[in-house]
């Protein structure tokens, strides 16, 4: 996520050495660092030309509140925040994340969960897109070493490494929009109570809760928790 990455993308409340996941077969080919901790996703790739190398540590919150997404009676409020200097437009990022959550293949499919983008006031979680240095610093506060390459969860913060947002992951062969969906769906899956899952069988679609970045184990990369027909795409739970 990575964006399944391997985290080690986001359960509902407490995380400490929790996730750093993301995605599958990526828009950019790369080699994973040798010894990542079990709760940090591993994927390296080159940043796009012109990607920032100096962190500012300052965030802009997307000024885009919206209607509740989904039919659940207790919507989770979320903010989208982007580090200054990344070149990522906060409002566009918020719109993309909201569209992922609103997709019929997403977590609202079951009719039990709902989400609401907010710009002000309290929130249940924040999605923060940040430079590698800032991700490393914030993830380090909960004991995760993200190596300048990966995403993580730190308290209520979903920290998305700018490299992952811009270039994807080596285990995700689809478009970058699909990889971003995997990041969001994996991490939000944790927040609503889902643990990690593994491949259900060769040739089948990988569960979105699988740490796909560590290898697909015969499955096919997939970024959605539900099929277009409303079937949950799951697999055996990982102990």
C-alpha cells in the first residue's frame, strides 16, 4: 500500500507496531530492503523526477467536507492531509480517497460501514501523504522503521509515503489508481476490525487484507474487498 503490501496500509483503534501496507505489483519495479520489521511494508521504487527530498513537516488539510459515504449508522470521520511541498493537491487526494471508499466494491458494500470526509473538528482517523523523511519520523514514534520507503499506521494516522503514492509497488501490476485503492482499503480494513489474510488458492484474487507486497503466493493482485457482484474476496486468516 502498501498501499498489501506488506505491512506489518490501518483496526479500529489501537495500533502500536501495526501496519505499513500497501500494494501489489507495481507501477515501478524495485527491490525490497533486506530486513524490514514484520509490521512495515517493504517496497522500494524511485520517486518521480522532481519529487521532494526535504521534509517540511507541515500539513495542509483538504478543505473538502462531504456527505456520509455508505449506509452504516455510525460513520467514521476522516481527514485527508498532505505535507507542504509534495506537489500533491490535497483536495484532489481527498476526492480520490472518498471515491475509493464510495466504490461498490469497497467496505461500504456490506451496508454496515460508513465514512465521512471532514475538514474541521474531531476525526476518527487521518490519511496523511508525506515525504519519506516525515513518514520515517512519525512512524518511528510507534517503533516502526519505514526505511524512507514504506507506509505505516501511527495512532490515528495513516502515513502514506509519497513514493508509494506516486510510483506504486513491485507486486501490483495495475494502474496507480488501483494501487492507491489497495492502500486505502487495506488500512481502512484494519480500522473496521479486519486482520491480515492470505491467499485462498492459486489463481484466485488476493484478499485486500493480504500483505500482497511480500508476495502473492499464487494469487492475483487485487485492490478491492468485494467483487463487482458483492462477494467478499477473503482468504484464511493470518495468525
